[in-house]
C-alpha cells in the first residue's frame, strides 16, 4: 500500500487487521489497491459513523460489494 496504516486509521478509523483483509483481497484478485479508498474505506467509515457494528462479517460484506462492482 502506498500509504502507511496510521494514515488510514486517522482518516477512516480502520483497524490494522481489517486493512490486512482488504490488502489480501486486493492481492488475491490482482486489483490495484488504490481503488479501495473509494470502494471499501468510504463505506466502512460510513457504517462506523452510523454506529453499526464493524466486525469480520461486516468487513467481508463491504469487500464483497466492492468486488461485485468490478
């Protein structure tokens, strides 16, 4: 990833473990990881701001929805 984890945490509040899931998904699917900011991190942050639970299942759903857009 071109940015450090701290930058993503400060901007989106995403944990290192969730970011690792996203990075792995990008690598496995041969996706340029820069798209993840708009397609994954923005929905992640929106869900968090709504007070909804951010667990592994929620993270996987966000990733799945982003991948379905490709």
